[in-house]
C-alpha cells in the first residue's frame, strides 16, 4: 500500500477497502505518513466523501489508534451525551447531575473549547478547586458512590483524531460529514459508554448550516454507533442563536445552576429535558418520553438535581458552596453594557460571531495554547424575535482586559440583524433520529 495511490484513488472517486484505511490511520498516527499527504487525502474526502463502509472502517481504525475505556466494573447502562458544538450550550453541566439524580450512571470524558465554541472542562475549571483529571480507578469509585464523574479526555484516547483534527482545522477540511462523524463517534466509542445521545446542532453557530446536512450527519453517526454495539440516538437542535443567555465559563456555570434550581432560560431547560429524556429511555430507566420528562422536571423543580451537582463538585475537590452561592465563582473587575445602535425586532443572531466576541474577551481559545480567563464573557439581554429600542442594552460584557474590547464589541453587534416586523418563530428541537 502506498499513500499517493490512496490519495489518487479517492481523488478520482473510487472506494477504498477497509484494510487500506486501517493501514493509513495506523501509519499516520505512528508518524510514517506525513501531514502533507494526509492533508491531500482529507481534501479528496472533502470533495468525494466516504461511503458507509469506508466511514465505519475509518471510525474503527481511529478507535484502535489508542486506548479504549472499559466501564464494565460499574453496574447499569452507562450513558453519554455529546454536542457537535455550540455557543452558550451548557447542557452537559445540567444533564450530567440531572440524569445521575434519576439513577442512570454518567461516566463522561469531556474536552476543552476551541474557537467560538465552549468546552465542558473549561467550564468546570471555573469552579474553585475543581479537579478535571481523574484516574480510571477514581472514575469507577466516584460513579459507584455518587452516580457521576467527568474527566478531561486524555491524549491516549483516539490519538489519531488529535492529529487529524488539528490538520483539518488548518486545511479547511473540518466541514465534511464522514470526517466529523468518524471524529465524534470514534471518541464516543473509545470513551466506553453503552448508550450515546448526540445533540446535532444546526444553524449559523454550528458546523451544519442547514437541516438536510444536519440530518445526514445525525443518521451517519447513529448508524456508526449502532454498528459498534452502542445504543445511539441523535436530536437535531437549533444553533441559529446561542442556546442560553450566558457565554463564558463561570457565567455558564451560573446559568447551569439556575436551570438546576428549576429556573434559567426556558430554551436551555427545554433542550436539557429533551436530551435527558432520551438518555433515560436509552438506559431503560423510563417507559416513555412523557414519563422520562416528568421525572426530570420533578428532579429539577424539587432540588434533587442541584443536590447531585453539589455532591459532584465536592467529590471532584471543588467548593460545593458554589451550588448555593454562585457569587463565589470568579467575577470580572468590569461589567460594560453594550447597547443597540438602532431599534427593531431581532430577526437574526449569528451565534458564531457572539462566540468569537466572547473569545476575544478571553473566554475562549484562538489557538490550543491560548490561556482563558474563567470570569469573562457575555451576558445576553435579548433573544431572536425580541424587540429592542435604540440605545437599549443588548448585552453586558464581563471584562478584565480591555485590549480587544472594541473589536469584540463590533463583532458582537455584527451578529444582530434588526427588522421592522417580528420574524417567524423557529423550532428549538427539529427532530429525533433513531
Ligand atoms: N467535533 C468533533 O469532535 N470533531 C469534528 O470533526 C467536529 C466537531
């Protein structure tokens, strides 16, 4: 086998055999295939695609490039949840304790944010003292004790994806359905859950801009999960505007706490209930979606989900008082109100620009090595469809360093389109692919 031949055949639209894909991933991970050849191959895939068998072979080869977690020591169906990446998407911080409070064990490996999207590990690190690196033994012990543990993904989990994703990021080959599907699913399979609920985002702040492509990505991932013996379901949700009202790490923890207390933005609560119900159904912990939702609503409104979050923070070394006193989370020196330059109905909110504005303030990473400030971010005051008067606040920027303030403000304001008439309502949850 040789790489120029595989690149040429994919470029010409041929189908590769599973052993060829396995060879390529093994040699690339081991360093024998250089980045420039893999970059050419990825671009060929971007234009020609991969069929179902090729995508499955790629996913299997990626899983085999590293360690595979085995949680069989923990009784019960372990469920995991994954989002394809959004802005103000705090669902994991709500769902993990909520689903655990319903008696379903949650063993989760999460990542950090990059670019305009946030990462669960960065958010958890905003909690003073919280430890994000747990050993396998600590994970097992903690899940047995309190039903839930979250750790940062280790470098040894799908190392092929670490290399490939970094290369895709700089070669304009991220937005390819088979490449996204194999990247996401290889990590989910290697992370060892028995059941996986996928939150596939669609809209201006997501990788998938339209419903047809989101549906195709969801179908591809659900089929991959099933082929590899995992109960898998995907929910397609709206990412045309940020999901919650807070963008930034400590701010998003605060918002998750509000939802865990039975409040918070109704859109965030609704997506959590939809995904959570699917998690309970996959785990066999509820007989119908209606029953699952009612259980979860009771756990949010009755304080059990918040109590589980408190227990979870304490178990991972954080200050559990944060659950009742969010003011203990890091806060900025300055809070700057951003007002609307004109009046009108908000007819479009480009979530990606809001994520990028928060990143410029220091909430996210432009490159992997960037240092983030847990306290900074953007607190939104208006949503899609709201009316805003000229000079009325659109947001509050939480700021420690003014260096990029003006660029962030311009980017933020560019996210909004105002219209004289109210826009038509849009669904929050489009459909479930199972
Ligand atoms: N998230 C991933 O983990 N991989 C992708 O390719 C895109 C989003």
